[in-house]
């Protein structure tokens, strides 16, 4: 009898999702004990991002009569460092009204990726538990689930009966992030200004604070 050692692995899936709940980039293979910021800084996507090699669309005005352009950005949570093309929430509790509105609007945008994860885990039940296989084989399993997820999304589209399982990250410890560059802070400030402007505000956003 040929005996092979097997371990239970908690594999981290770091991903980017679009507004159709499809994954456009995934990084599979880090351990669950690793913090998000450390994993992110090691992946190819981050290295291309800081080198401006991702072919992000050119900047454009936020407001109709705006003379300044604002870059297209990815949105993330507190685990990620602020950069010109990556927005994260304002930290702390003593935030101004404008900053709290920015955080609310950022959270709304992040729901797409959270719902994408929820749909993925709800449909492929093998992801509900630790995988009792080798680490390399577990990567193939997760990759197959992601590919099948995107195929199903393309074929079936949105289904109102789908249950989105979102994680509660309130108790997760976040790694300290480096101080952002001034330009990145300016970009976030301009988005915050836009979200409270007449053109960019939502009618109900004040009720969510």
C-alpha cells in the first residue's frame, strides 16, 4: 500500500471582481495565517500596479464641469495600502461627515466582490471546509471553482434567489499599512468631495451614517 501524507490546508483566495460578480484576477496559494497586506504586496498584480503596467483607462473628470481629471481606482478594505489607483476607507472613529460618507460609498462598491465570494462559496460546497488534499492539488480545486463560477455567471447571469454569504471582518486584525503618498490622499479627498456634491451624492446616503 502506498501511503501519502495529507494535510488540511486553509488556502487564501485573493481576487478582484467586476460589477457582474465575475472574477477578473485571482491569486491562490497563500496560507490563511498570512495577513492580507503581506500577501497583496507579493502578488504580480501589485507589482504591475505600482509600475503602472496594468493598462488602466486614462483619467477623466468626476464632475461635468470639472477641469481636473481623476484616475480610475480599485477599491479595497483596511488591509490594503492607499495608492493613486487603490482606494481604502478612512481609518479611525473621529471622522468628519464627508469621510464617513466616503467610507459608506466605498463599502457599497466593495459589496460586489463580497457578493462574488458569497456566490462562489454558496454554489461550490467543497469550499465550505478545509481541503484534505495536498497544497498543490487544493490550488487546482479552487481554480476550477473560480473558472466554473465565471462560466455560470456568463451563462445564467443574475439570479434573485441566490444567497450571498458575506464575511464579517470586524474582528479581523489588520496589519499596519505604510503612510500613503500625498497624491493618493488627494485622490481620495477628491472622491470624498464628489460623493457630497450635488452631482455625486445619493439621496439616502445621509441616513446610512
